[in-house]
């Protein structure tokens, strides 16, 4: 039974890979963007900019890379996706709904009393949410723990951790970066959604010397790559490169645009933590098209 | 007067103990025993494995031992990830570094997700001694009690600790166990079995009750012994299970003895005294006196000197018992 299950997992992945081309992924990202904006507007609060900036990254991971079974979310051999930037919860929820973990209708409950879709993610395997988040800096340590356990139990699963520019400012992330490389966790892939803006302003004004990131991770013993985080070809190449390297974790520094996909939100500091109004939503949906 | 749950005996000159055992020594021993039977058990330590005794496990089971270096926030997060992937992590360090530094990681990454992570500290309280105030954590019980899902246990000695470690591993969810540097006199009987939420009664008495935890259980028994010589009959309860608290034992003691004293090697804020006061205030108001460390940090000195300096002695407890009895209506 266990063997059958595992085979099914790889079958799902290869099937997905064959069918999916970049155009398909671009269309999927667009649908997810629209759902993010609709759910944020309905909720009346939440984080627009950082949900949109990582849209291609998360779409690529879930629909072209992750070995998982939405119908069997606690399958032990699954790959794990840990969202460390918990304020991008709408992005994860929309993606999980599109992946088949739960009905898209539930997206409209975001941030409501009694909803499973908490304002910041809450650990819930049934939904496909692998970890709670909301306080920055935690995700890589958690991912490392998963990666250590997977290696200890001789499982081939991989762990993807998505962090923000804010996570990179937390000391814990650098403690964890040492753990990943010291323990040679080549099953860890860290993706940095480097949209260059935080709540109060641009990184260059607040915390300019978090740069250069690629060189920092290299100095910490990682393979580190810089890519355009909205270019599916570059994202997939980088994820493949992470899977290929042995004995080292990989950090993908993805240059992204905050609020990507909607002209009025792009590169705007103020849309870090503001939901779209009815007018803004109408404009955004028009821009994103059908 | 003493119950069968304690191994302490009363002599003419005073109390007699069967020996002493460090909680950390009991921990090192427990890990070795448990590891063979439980392949899910993993141990994390923050560069203090020779002090916390996890090194014994690390030498025998290097694949399941992670020395995380001086990075406690990462250590807690890593333990959370290990638990999420099905392991049972026991995390060990000095109390201040295990509980103080990564408190927010314990909140977000362990308790919020109700993960099966056990925190086993060493070097709690002022009995750390010469290392001084920076190392003498007297806030840990308060910091852990306030977290939903967390269980908080303060063993009275190495014998109880052994039983506590077993109970903690059998319980699914976060548990904090407080340990100390010093060896404590053995008070619990060898066949005693710790149960979460159950406070063992160590001595029967009618005039007042002393509720103590950790090292102060010994001091409470000493105080009760000397008070008995003056004709004052004192009940002694070992409240090792701080959370869940044995509220029934507290209410019963309040009803039957009408006056309570608590004793702990912890700040007066948020520890055993606060917990008992909360129960009394809500269910059974009777006079209460609290023996604890006042709103102060620790300082360098030998453990016995420090216990006197901060008023954590059998004499202080006995004085408080008399005081609380005088307040009875």
C-alpha cells in the first residue's frame, strides 16, 4: 500500500509536468491574483502587495514542482511548502484552493470569526497549510526541522520555504541559515520574495545593508541564485538547480515587484497592508482580464 | 504524619533523606533508557550538553542528537519542524536561554501549533549560584504558564523528575519541565508515579497547608517538622504540576486547614503563589502568604547563601505559617 501511494505521488507530479507549460502557469497565476484581490476586498483588510509579488513563485512551486496529494494532505512522502511570510496568507489560500485542498467558495471567509482561513496562516494540514506564520523569521528553522526529520527517516521529500524581505531582517533566519548549511540540508530550498519594500518604506531607507543577498547566502555556505521572480522559465530553472545540487541548501533570491499585476498597486509602499476598495478591485479585475 | 508518597523519614533530630539526585542527572539517564525503545525521540541542545547531561544521549545516538550551537531561537523552530515531521523532540538548555531568549518561538512555533515538543531546562532559579543574576532565571514559570497548550512541571527531585519525563513523553503536546543545577535531597518515594494535574500530599495536617514546588518542597517538609514540635499541624502538598494545576487539592486544603502558604524558587509574580492565589480568590478565599523571590534579580553567591539572602528557607516558611494562622478568622 505504501509503495502504491508513493508511486501515485510521482505519477501525479510527472503528469502535471507534462501537461503544464508556461502559458498555463501564467494563466493560473492570473486566476490566483484575481482570487487574492476578491478575497482581500471582501475581508476589508489584509496584505495586498506581498501576496501579489510572490504569485508566480508560489504558482510555480505548487503546480510544477511540489509532490503532494490534496486528497491525502498528511501523506508522509509529500514535499512541504512552508510560508514564512504569513501575511501572504491570501496567496497561499487561493493557491491551495486552486490545487484542490478545499472549495474556492471558502476563500470568501478570510479573516472572519470561525473561519479556517485566519488573517495570518494557522497550521492546518487538512487545508494544506503546513505551518502557522505571522511573526517573521520562523519559517526556515521550521523547514530545517522538517528537512532533518525527512533525512533521518530516509525520505526523498523536499522542503520549500518562502520568506520576505522582512524575514531576512530577523536574526533567527541567519541562525537557521547556518543550520541548513552546517547540516548539509540539500532538501531545503529557500525562496526570498525580494520585492524591496517593507511596511514603512523601501529597504534602502530602512535596512539597506541586507543587500547583497546572494553573496551573503554564499558566504553562509549556500548555493545562491538571483532570478526575476515573475519569469516562470527562470523560476523553474532555479528550482531545478536547487533539486540537482548535493550537500548544500539553495537560496533563490527572486527579484519581484510589490503589488505585481495591477498598475495602481505596483511598487507602492502603501499597499503593503491595505485591501483593495471596491473601485480598486473593479479596476484591478479589468486589468487582469478574463 | 508523612504519607507513603514521600521517602523522607522523621527522626528525633530532624528529617532523614535517602540521598540526593540532580534533575539533570535523571534526565541524562532517562534519555538513554527511552531512546532504545522510542526511535522517534530526538534531542536538541544549545551548546550546553555536558551541563544538561544530554551529551550521554549524543554520544550513543549521534544521528538523533542535534547540537544547535548558540542559537536558541533556531533551536526551538527546528524542534517544531522535527515534531511536524513526526519526531518527538526534547530540547534542553539552561532555563534562561531555553525559555527566556526564544519565548516568542515557543509561542508561535510550538504552542500555537500545539506541537509535540518537550522543553527540559536546567539551571533554573537562584541555586545556579556564582554565575550570577544573568543566569538565574526566576521568570520561567510565569512565561510558560501563560501560553495556551503548554503544560508546566516543576519536579521536586530526581526521583520525581524521572517519572515526569516519562509522563511528558507520553503526553502529546508541548510540555515544559523545570530543572536545576544543584542536586536536591530526594523527597519522593521510589514507586511514586507523577500524573499531570495531580499534586501529591506528602504530609497530613489541619492547622495550615504549605504548597511548594521544586527545591522548596524539602524546605516545606522541614518547616512542617519544626512546627509540629511546637504543636502546629501542617499539611504539605507538592504542586509539581503547575499547569494543569491541581485546583481540587488547593480548594480542599483551603476548606480543611483554612490557611495556606506557598513556597517557590521563582519570582513572586506569575508563579506558584500567583496560581494558588487565583484559585483561592475565585473558589475559596482564605488567608495566603507567599514565599518567593521579591521583585528582584538574582546575584552571585553560593546556593545556600542565596537561599538565605532571598528568604527561601524553612525558617521563613515556618514564620509565614504562623503569620497566616494568625490571620484566620
